């Protein structure tokens, strides 16, 4: 079982939540037509794999919370010690949507086209991408960079929709 991840841009979290309510939490990219401009990026979670790309761009080591994110879906309160998660709880079953910090968007948007091959060559060295080839990952990196540029230019935020 893999993690499905879609990255998309939207003006704000309220707009995202409205769209998710209409789609029962389904990916906004799977609607016909898609609700938001985005990129399908299977298994590229924001905390680790996308953060490895951000680390490669910034030329820094990966660290926890390199990509800061704020959960916008589910909208129910986060379960706590007095309210354990049940197997049908959306916090256990997903999907989950997070808003990425604008610095992540701006880091991606700032990559110069001639630098993409070098960045991707560093990105595929990440343990989580073991066996991935730079030439296979380059199109995805270009799509994520282009999405971030469009989000930046429109003053939109980047979001990640994830599901198991």
C-alpha cells in the first residue's frame, strides 16, 4: 500500500475546505474538471520526500519540519488522550490535507531552470528515493517547481492532499 499525494494551489484554506466538503474529501485533482491546479505526486509526502527536494534546493541537510505544514483537513478536532481515535475516525482513515508554509512554495518557485538537473541529482540520493533515477524524477520536480511558480505569481498557497 502506498501513499497517494497530490499537490495543488489555492487562494486559502477556507476555499480548500469548501471544495473538500463538496467532494467528500476526495482529491481535488480527481474531479472532472479538476477543482484546483495541481500535480499528482504519488509517494512524495511533504515531511520527508518533498522536504528532501527542498533540502537539495537549499543545499542543507534534511531535518524534521524542514517543510512546515498546517493541517486543514480533516476539520474535526484532533483526537486527544480523552478521545481516542476510532477506526472510522477521519484522523485515522484520511484523507488529510495540509497547507505548506509559503517558504516551501518560494523555495520551489525560485529554482532556476538550468539548476533543475543538479537539484534532482542531489534529491535522488535521499534514502527514501533509493533506486530512483534522476531522469525519471526530473519531470516531477519540474511540475512541482512550475506549480510553485504559478502559486507564487497568483499569491496562492500550496497544499498537499494525502490518502492511503
